[in-house]
């Protein structure tokens, strides 16, 4: 039963029966009034309890079984709490989640600049450069975000044409980096790794070097702690451009406060990871850390190849589980996965989101991190990504803390930054 279905259902439940709904409070989310924030299985149990089908004791037993199955390791073991419904019949749900949660220092390690151009940012960039955009907001918004009907990553990637066209000049690039950082800061991000492919910003004659310089100028305009990742592109005939990006990454590489790594983005199903051995051999030779989009639109073999190249992290990696030995490898070697749930839902990286392997990965000890991928294209924010996981899968505050600590470990930054982030996370939870 989905949350929407449950909301509809509960409206028609007799007030006298609502006391039974105390069972919903077992183990779920932050303190809320008249608002449910639970996974679909638990909503089913709540309904069965209200209908008199199962007792509260049985609900508790099934919930414990549910968590035990998904979280066999002690670290994730669920401890149930029980909250009574106040007499005024307002529904109240409490669990292990304090009021400090408001200032969570979110970390986004996987965020594309061209996927972060929201309607307001697009209008500012267009005005700055005298570019005409559709006057109607709804029409423009539709051009800047993915349609619900999206069937694949290939289709998803078509949405990037318009935002890219607004970032073909030095001022367009500088200002976009600045505005995206400010937006992310406003959404609670404490540390951001922003990625872009310099070669996608050369349509009007800029060189890749000018593009990187323009982005670095933008970086200085915001006080949000941000590092840059330079993307190579999956394509044919752009070998020279990809190699140039590697050479520039070598030239610009710093431990923090600028270019910190490289990546491979684009259509994974059309251009297999194996075709990009040369640039990543160079990156390895130069000691440039890299992550690679893999196991998103292609299978576990793609993740395997990325790790063979020497990737330190994997972008998405949702399909890693298709190969048990590979899954064991990434657990043993603590290879971080940059997971992006709503993007994965929209690109149909998994055909059925109820099978999204978030619990499986967490329970087995995979180093999962949660990210936005393309906040404007996906119409998301980092807080919405966590909320989605809470609603759909019953992910808890304790899980969220673990994923943020994972992101700190995985970040391409220096030890001092990691220590400061860890301290902020510890005090938030
Ligand atoms: N570029 C922007 N978003 C991407 C994604 N999810 N996969 C590959 N390339 C991308
Ligand atoms: Zn991505």
C-alpha cells in the first residue's frame, strides 16, 4: 500500500479505531502529527491492524521480522519503540530522531553542473547572455526536467541540451557554478562535489582550459565548500577531447578547493566502459583519483571494468549486485557507491523500484552514499532523496547518519575537511 493510498484510507477510518493505529508508531521516522512517513510494507501492517486482522503484538513481531530480514547485521538491527496515540486523536509517531535533525550537514558527491540548472538559474543565465527562453515557466520547466514517461538513460540525457546551451561562455559558466553552489547551500549541503565535462562547453569556441578557469572563478564566489570533478564523455570520435581533459586534470589537480578528480559520464549502454581504457590508464599513471558512472544503464561487468581501471568510487553501481563475487569485492574493499535514487528511478536503472537494493547494500555493509545526480533534471534535492528513502523503504536516521559518514570517507578532499564534516555529522544526529 502506497503512502497516498494509506492517506486516503485513514481519512475514512472511524476515530475510535485510530487508537489501534499506535502500531504505526513502531519504529518509524521523526515525530510527526497527522503525517505518515513509513515504508509501504509497514502501512499494510497498520491497515491490517486497524481492520482487526492482526493484533498489535503481531504487528510488532512482523515489523521486527521485516527489519531483521533487511538488516541482519547488528549494526542495522532495529530496536522497536512504541508510541501511544494522544487522546485528541491526532496521530503521533516517534522514533529515535531528535530535534537536532534540522541542521543535517548534507554531502553531495555526485552532482552534475548541467543537471542543476533550475528554472530560476536558467532565467538568470539567459538574461546575462541575452539568450531567449520560453516566457512560460511551465514550458521552460518541462524543457529543464525529465518527463515522468522517461524510459531510459539515453532518453534522460536528451534533457541536457538546453542547460548546456546556457553555459557556452565564460560568464555563463562562472555564474552557473556560483548560482548552483548558492542553491545547494540553501538546501542544506555542507560539502559539494560538482562535476562537468569541459568538452561540452566548447560549442562556441571556448577551449577546455578556459572552461575550467571559468568554473574555478565561479567556485571562488561562493563560500560553500565545493570541489570540482572533470568528466570525460562516453562517445565515439572524442578520444582527443577526453585525453585533453585528463591532461588538464593533471595540471589543475589539488587536494581540496579546485579540481580533485575525473569521471566518465554519458550513455553507458551505448558506449561501454571497456572502450575508455586509455584515458583512465593515463589518469592512473598521473595519480588522478577517479570515479566512473557504471552499473547504471549497463550491468555488473561495467562496474568490474571500472574497478579494473582503478576507479576509487563508482557512480551509481546499482547493478553491482548482479555479480555476487563483485558485490563481495566492493564490500571487502569498501568501494563507495554514489547512489542517486530518484535518478535511478527515472532512468529505469532498476525496472521496479521496490527492488531497489538500498537495504540489501546497507545491510551487507556496502559503502553507500546518497546523492542527487541532476537535481534540476530530476526535480529533486538532497533532502528529498533521503525523504524518498524514508518513505519508500523505511530508512532511518541511523542509516542516514551512516550514509553521510560514508560520504565523508569517500569524498575527494583532504583529511581536515573530512574531520570537520564528521564532527558536524556527529553533532547533528
Ligand atoms: N550525465 C548526467 N547525468 C548522468 C547520468 N545519470 N548518467 C550518465 N551521465 C550523466
Ligand atoms: Zn551522474
